[in-house]
C-alpha cells in the first residue's frame, strides 16, 4: 500500500468514528428530560459553601431553566476579583512549594500544549485531522484533583481529557505524536486524541463513550479495596454525561459498598450546543445524588484551591473506608465542543458560535483559572514572578519539542493496528490470523 493510501485509510476511519459520535448525540439528546423540580435556592455562595466563600453568585444554578437564553451564563458566577480566601486557600497553601509549582507547571503545560495544537489545526500547516476536544479554561479542575492524588491512584477520563492526562504526568511527546497519528504516540498512532491511555501513571484513558468513566473508576477502586492498597478511583464526567443511566447506577453502588471513588463533575453547563439549563431539571448536577447521603462539594471549578481542598477531603474520606464523594466544579470551556470553529491562530477563545454569546465567553475568559492561580501564588508570596515565568518558558519549549518530536516520528506500519489489539503486547501477525481463521481464508 502506498504512503498516500495509508493516510487516506486512516483519515476515513476517523471520519467514520466522527459520524458514529454524531449519531450518539442525536440519540442522547432525544432522551433528555425537560421536567423541573424546585432545586435549592442559593443566596450568596454555592451549595456546599465550605470551600467557596469568596464566590459571589448572581443567580442560582444553571439547571432547571428551560427559558435559558444565549448569554445567560454571564449572570451565573460573574467575573469577580481573584482572591481565594478562606479555608480552601489555606489548605492549598499548606502544600510544599515544589508541589505548588508542579500544579502551576501542569496547568501551564496543559494550556500551552492545547493552544499550540489549536494553532496547528486552525492554521492547517501539518494537515492534522480527527477529533480534538479542548480542555482550555477548565485546567483548575484536573490540576486541583490530581494534586490531591497519589501517583498510583486511578483516573478515568472523558473525551475532553488532555488536561487530565497532563495533570497526572502524561508525556507531552507521546500525546503530540498520537495527535499526529505517528508510531511513537501513546496508541502507536492508531487511537488519536480520545484513546490516549497511560496505565503506568494510573491513567485509564480518555474515552469517546460519554458516561464510561464511572465503571472504570469504580472497577479500579474495587481492585484497590480487594488488595487493601487504599488506592482511589476518580471518574471525571461532564454535565451532559450525568444524564447517563450508568451514572446513578455506579454512584449508588459505590455508596452502597463504600467503594473508594470520587465522582468529579466538570460542569461547563453546555454539552455540544445544548445548554444544560434546558435539559437538566435541577439547579446543580450534584442535586441528582444528594439523597445518597454521601459528601457533595460544589466548588468554583476555576479556583484550583477550591478543587484541591474538596478533593483532599474526598480522598481522605475514601481512604478511611467511607466510600465515595461527589465534587461538582463549575467551569467553562473557551472553545467549541470539538474542533476549532470560531477559533483563530494566535488568539484565545472561540467567538461567534451560535449557542453562546461572545460576551459570556469573554466574561468567563476573564476568570482564567491559570491567571487566578498565578495571582494567588504571587499575592501569598508562595512563588516569585521569576520562578513562574521560568516555568512558562520551560513549558513553551517542552510544547515545541513535543511538536517537533511528532513531526519527526514515522507513520505506523499498516498492520500495526491489528498487531496491537492484544493487551499482552504486540501479537505476531501469523498468530492473529491463524487464531481467527483469517489466514486460511486469505490463502484460499
Ligand atoms: C454514549 C455516547 N452518547 C453520545 C455521544 C456523543 N457526545 C460526544 S460528547 C457529547 C456531549 C458531552 O457533554 P458533557 O458530558 O457535558 O461534556 P463536555 O463536552 O461539556 O465536556 C456527546 C453527547 C457519545 N460520544 N457517547
């Protein structure tokens, strides 16, 4: 097969996968509920109110409002001046300096790596193709959660998971090579963005199946329970994914059997182009499961200290044998659901999208979780401006190096997609074909 044909084949495959995803969207949209319940009326701060006292809320939660209009996100959690005061801030400040800097490094790496990829996709220079769901704007959730985990704890990611991987120490080179579909990529160039997995780091993978994280995290946590290792399993999921029937099934079972899990909802109150307000009957996603009697923390998801403090409490709770917790981080994605409509090379944020107003995008961008963390570190005297700019320059270099690594890497061999289907490692082609009988029929 010629080099040209191999590329066309893989490109077609990605297109088919994209079409399958689109079908799933239509089906999941059809099953959405439009009912309303009372929901909790909030005054002053978010429910839970323990880690987020500095947040002024101008309106109640984003759910339960079928009259939601474009631009209404401005009313919810309006931009406010940075400072994260109160308990969460001191919990984070108690971390050793190297850990605080690692959080900054990973938030910065995540932002810069995805922004560089955005510029490549939009600019068209490297001919990149396939799905790419940016996490930009939501980095405080991944990095706040991961800072409270041990290296051997497990995470189950989502379709929007590059930030999860980077926050848990994923390799930028292998990630970039996978986006370029090169043989040095995490999936040897046959998975693309949504399948990046690194079991050595407890990363059970990004996942194109919305709502698949629950059982993966719970299964890993049960393994830890059986072995007595005290490892926890973290399931990330979006506000849309909370409508999966598997969500309640999994979290209920985890509560029942005290399985050490943490369910982390990244509530950006939009799934694809559908506002959460019109399909979720409750004000908050966490309202779904409060009856289970497990701890719930609703936090400002753009405040890394709030996310860290809530996760730390959840981890301690789980390791002590008390079972699951639920964390809901309110946040916002700066770009379109998938791909880069409205995005421009060298400019942040996607403007002109039909389902949200530019004004609300700008308002949420002004609540940039990285700028807020940087301001907090400086204000508290926990890092110097020189240290932080050194990290930024280092991450610029690391990101450019990852792109060069991907560019220089080779395309995979055509047969590699088949050989690497075995979990125990590459399987010789002859063995595979003999087992399935395909070798014989091919001969015949
Ligand atoms: C089981 C399944 N149903 C539908 C889809 C199509 N789909 C991909 S992303 C998405 C929206 C997910 O929204 P949300 O969970 O809020 O996460 P966000 O994209 O906002 O981060 C949908 C419906 C899918 N991939 N898998």
